[in-house]
């Protein structure tokens, strides 16, 4: 099954709440994943906060083209978020 992200909310300097197209909601902290040239700008919380759902790839993306595969985000250790707690 291919999974996609339908909604995101920035909830910390390097954390996101994500809603997947199967209804699962998770909170992930990406701080430890922000290495390498494409991800370096995301270490700045103000740039990280510019995250959005790309309508073509249907995953979280940033203005510099950085993104994470939705299945990677889905498999990350996280707490599942109760339904209706994500607002953005």
C-alpha cells in the first residue's frame, strides 16, 4: 500500500504532526534526520516552519525542495495523535 500525507502542522522547532491518507495521525521529531546539504537549512526553526504538503508528491516538503518519503515518516518512532487534534 502506498501511503501519503494529507495534512501537516508544525508543532515545535523540528516537530510535525502529520495526518496520513489512511487516517493515522502521528507526531514526529525530525531533528536527528536533518543532515546533509539539502536538510541543513531545516535546522533553522524559522525555515523548518515553512513546511507544506506538496500536491504532487503528497508528502511534507520545504521551499528548498527538501522532503521526506511518506512511508519513512509513517514508520518513524512517534506517538500516535488522538483524532481531531491536528488543526492545520
